[in-house]
C-alpha cells in the first residue's frame, strides 16, 4: 500500500485545503448533544484539525484539564496546532500524533470521548476501546454520514471500515451503538447546508 493510500497519507494530503467550515458546524452539533461538563476529561478522537477540541476549550475554565486531541495524520495535527495558536489559550489542547485505536490513555480515565466524522474509518473496534477508556457512566459521542447522503471518493472508499454500517436513520444509529453495550443512546439527524450528519450520544454502562 502506498503512503497516499493510508489514513495518514490521505488526510495529510487533505490538510492544506480541509473544509473547516463544515467540520466546525459538526463540532458545534456534537458537544451540544453530548453535553460534556466544563472540567471533564475529554478526548477528541481522530481529531483532524481539531474542530471539536477547539469548540470545547472556548468554554472551559482555565483550570480544566486540557482536551486530548489525537490523530494519525501529522498534517492534520500541524493544521490544528496552527489554528489553536490563534484561537485559544496555550496548553488548552494536548495534541497527540498517534493511532486513535487504542487510545493512549489509562483505562476508565476519561469522562467523555467525542469522535466527529471519523468513526466510519476507525471501525467498531473504536467503540470497544472507548468502553475501556471512559469511566462507567461516562459519555460517548460520535457522528456518521447517513447512507443516503454519503458519496465517498475512491480514496475514501478504500479506507472505510466494513463493520460500521452507515445509518439510514437516527434509530439505526441508536441500535448500532446499543449493540456495543452503550446505553441511553440518542441520535439526531442534522442538516448542514446540502449535507446531512447523524449525531449520536450515549452513556457507558456501569454508572450509577
């Protein structure tokens, strides 16, 4: 496989002209549904240029732990760092160049995991890993493109995880998340211009 066909290579190529506007809209919708607390330990998984992390830290108090932003693409991490330097306080985001699965965190050390526009590349193993990484009763949020509106290029098609069925409805997204053991699943279909995105919030089992 050539470098350009790997996730890192594909997203490195995209980084200079990344569609920040669309991803910022998704980044507003996802935390709005999940509702992370202002001082929660949060990871932005497969963060790209950090749209979710940047959205979160604008409203977090100075003493809150940094949001962990993890991505496999050096180009995306570089783009995120550059954007953060102009928008948020130093140290508000902990940028980490690493594979998103498994997350490089201690078991049950996170309160919230958020994953925007990436789970269909990571696969179901990501959900299984989030159950390890997030404390019992913590929260998980992710977005998926609906099957009716997703027309990937050949490069993206080659990266898609076979075990992540793109939902045809909010109910299908709920059912798929519940099948992995997540509870209290709530999904919404958001209309973002001529695009659609299914946004899902769920709770990890075992909390009070």
